[in-house]
C-alpha cells in the first residue's frame, strides 16, 4: 500500500496562463470603455420600473444594468461549476 504524504509531495504552484492574462486585459479594456461611455452619456432621463421612478443619467442607469448582468452571470457560472463538481 502506498500513501502520499503532503509533506513529501511538493506543492504545485498554479500560475496564470496566457488565457487568464488575456481575459484580464480584455476585462480591463471593457471596464475602461464602460467608464468612458458613462462619462459621455450624462443626459438625465426618467426611468419608470414597477412603480419606482428614477431620474438618472443614462450612463449611470446602464452602468447599473451592466453590474446586475455581471452578478447574474457570476451566479449562473458558480451554479454550473457546483453542478459539475457534484457529478
């Protein structure tokens, strides 16, 4: 019988590969583009949603929509990872 002891096996360092670094750069470019978009769209509009009335700049409203969309994406991705781990 062989047993693997954590003291005898070297710890593997996991470093980000090309895809990780590339996706980080793409995310940074998208964030900068989104901030520029928000700063350029300062026209105030009235937003009516389920009885709530807001008077916000278009860029701010769209920034909020992008944040909600990213949270939904992260939740769905996490649920899929958990489902794969259970299998």
